[in-house]
């Protein structure tokens, strides 16, 4: 068994745009932008009946990956597992081998694709593999691409026409950034710091933020979004689970370990003084064998 670690992953990628088959025709609804308590999201519906697919594009703010969430009766069905798929923005020719999370929501199959917008991410991953596989665990996004192509080994490929969507991404980012500023103010009592907290000893930290043994044994996979409040001494004062995919224990364990083990270079204000500040991190827990 091998272990792979990813931290503070920058993704700036442009993919070629091509045509694709197996397209799903969207219903006559535009993209809808909405806000939840911890995130903002774009939503659209494609097809109907057995071919219906709901697409949710979710953002938790700066440094966090997008969650592309597909839900519908024609998607693969599994129990909180990592599955191989070919995913690409811009059509089939742009697709590459990827790893997605498969589970269920509202009694229907659900697929979660972790997507990197063109800005730096703070992402930590526990990835167990039995064989060496070259695959994307975070799919790079081309904001100009007008199609999302997803091909599962045991299903027909799906192409979702996104249309000209760059302005919708901008609106999504603006919504999530504003939400992040508001939550930071509530957590620290002041506006954004001049410099953000910097996680020290990131590789040692992820070893301490370990894969829960019972979930590892049962091959349960998940994705967690955390918002930490880092005090002026560089310690985690508070941890909020913004989102956890399927299994709450991932979030509970990650919060507890970050509080116990993580050390930061504190944020500073414009005068150079150390101040409390928010720090967001996504943690992926993936085990698979191909």
C-alpha cells in the first residue's frame, strides 16, 4: 500500500475546447446562483425522467476547490467510494483519468468531482493506492470551456453543456468571497488581515490528521471543508466543519487533530502586529484499487 500527499496545490490550467457527443439538453432554466450558510452555489438541471441530471457547482471561498456535484438516476451507484472516471472541461478530447467520489443524496446516486479553479488552493489529501495510477484527484478548470464531459467505466458518457459561463463563475466567486469575509469578521472580530496565517510543517500535520482507522478499514471515502480560527500565537482556537461528504466522523476527527497538532505563522495586520485570522483547508480521504 502506498501513500500520496498533496498540500497547498496551485492549479492554473487551460484546456482545449472541443465538441462532444452524448450531450444532455438543459431544461429552459438559466443558471441559478444561491447562497447557503457556509457556501455559494450555481445550479442547473439537464434532461428529465431517467436521464435527468442536476448539476451543483459549490464554492466555500478563497483557497477552497469547487465541488461539482452531479445527481440523477443514471449516475453510478455506490456506497461512499472513490471511483475512476474520465473528466474534462471542453469535451471528450480534453478528458483525462480522474478520481471522483460516488455516493447518494436524497435517495439518488450522486457524484462529487473536486475541481481546481485558476487560483491557489489549500488542499490536503490522504490517498491510499494499491497500484501506481496516474490520475487527477483534483480536476483543473477551464472557465472558458462550455462543456463538462464525464465518462464512467460502467456507464454511457455524459456531456453537460455549460454554455458561456465565465460570468457565472465570477458571480460565484464574488458571492463566496463576500461570505468568507463576513464569516472571518464574525470569527476574529476584525476585517481581513494584511497577511494570512501560514501552516507550518504541513507534511507532519497531515500525518497527524490521520485517516480514521474504522473508515479506512471499511474503504469509506470523503471530502471535508474546514474553517479554522488561528490565534495570534499560531494555534487553532476554533474549527468549524463547513461541509463533510457523507461521514461526519471525517470532519470531527480532522477538527480535533488540527486543534491538537497544527502550528501556524500567525496573520498580521497592516501595522505588522500578529492577529487572529481565518484559515480554510479542504481534506480529501481516498482509498481505491484499480
